[in-house]
C-alpha cells in the first residue's frame, strides 16, 4: 500500500550534508485506520513533483470515508475494495476518514485529483455535491459517489446499492417470524429511506399484519442513540430490529442482546456483534463491485454512460448470510421464501419499492 510521506526528501538531503539530523521515519507498514477525527493533512498524498518518474503511469485510487474504515460495516466495505484494488490491480491506494464538513470533502477530492489520481470515491451520498463541484476542475479524474443515482454526462458517476432489495429480503425473514420490526437509520437520505421501504414491503409480502417502527438518528456515529431507539422499539413490541446507520448501528445489536430479541445484520456478516441474536445478515461485498469498476477504468474500457447499480442480480456482491449458531436458526422454509424473493427481484416480478413515491 502506498504510504504517505512528509518531507522525507528534504530531511535526507540535510542529513547527508550536516550528518546531524536523522532521516524522517517512514510510515509503518501496517494498515491501521487513522482516527476518524484526523485532518486530511494526516493522510495527504505527496506532491506530484515528489513522485519518481517511473511511477507516473501507476494506477492510483483514493477513498473518502465518512467514518472509521474498520467499522465492520458500511465504511469497511469500501476500504476492503481499496485493498483488493492494490492486490488484484497493482493500484497505488490512499484513503482519508472525514467527518461531515463539505469543505473537507472538497479539499479531499481536490487533493487527490491534483495529484493525478485516476479515480476517487466518496463513500456516501453526502459527498455528491462536493464531487460535482470539484470534478469540473479535473476532467481527467473519474469521481465516484456511493449511494447516489447521479449521472449527467460528466466525469461523476453515482454507484447505488439496491438497499431496498437487501432489506426486502431481511423483511421476508422478520415477517415470517413476527408481526412487528424496528428499523434504525442514520440520516434520512434516499438510500437509507429505500432500505426502510424495502424492509416494510418484504415483511408485508409474507405477513399482512407486519408493521415497522422507524427512527432516524440524524448522524452515523451515535451508538448510544441507536441503542435507545432500538430499545424503545422493542418495548413497543418489535421482535426483530435492524440498523442502516454505519457504525451507530452497533447500538441496535446491543439493544437486541440486552432485551434478548432477534436482530438482522447489515452490510456484512455481523454475527460477532450478537452471536445468539443475529439470525441473518445482509452482506454487501461492495469491494468486489468497486474492483470490477476500477478494472474497467484502469484498462480503459469503462463506458461511463450511466450511473451504476449493484443488486441481488450480482450474488458475489449482495447476498444473505445465515447464522447457524443463533438461538433460533432460520428454517429451510423461510430460506426458500428468501430464495424465491431473490428470483422475483432479479426478474422484475417483485418491486421492493412498490408504493413509494419520492
């Protein structure tokens, strides 16, 4: 992986002349994520003039993450893809963890683009406006935005995960076992709302008495608030709870354990969060989807004529993982319902967003 250097070249020159100043220590070779609150400067790419000439043609990819890349959820899905790009495509990679400041978004996009990065991913809908603004200044860089339907014929491309389909399948599971569920979202933006609608429709497809309590936190990081929201839903009768709130979603799993109800994991196999209570997880191998896109960009075959959709039609990208160690294992009958729902979603017979008007 590309390691970010400070003024190594200058320090080495001084050391050679004066023999009194030691060379700067290079960044460690592990891949620990920097703290989410660190400034971009802590992970900036070096100036283009410092790169050796032999590296000018290196395929370079940058990632803007809205939170810790080791969150075992949404943020890590993109980071895992970044690592795969290094392993499979020989890419030079870099990432930065950001808060919620659009000015920081713009700076991060601009820093990467000015250093000749071939593609830069803003991992969330909140990065869209900043990507569009900066992209106009750097037509040779391709900008991608997760959870976005954006495409207007420029060098900005939305990549949208069909979260409505994924949560539809979770709804099928929950609705098969109970009449009420709980859904805790981070910020009420389109992709999170789509997950809510899918969860409701999935449950209704197998249980006409199905209903869902819904809460939005207004952020992606407040684990305590997510736990309180889930506890309230459980007190109101929810027997299944699921989050769509990045790292804040861990609070939902904590509530499920405390109240001993069922939980459904999101974006990855979350079994470790609640080994006996999580009966199934929606797994998003987003990294595989990102690598497929990056390979086309590197090879010059990327069409770039639309936004990009990732759904259950790509079983290597989106699928349901069952927890065989849960206190109650999902039955084969319910798994068959999920399999049938997948077929219906792929064929178009089932519309996970039925009844929803934007």
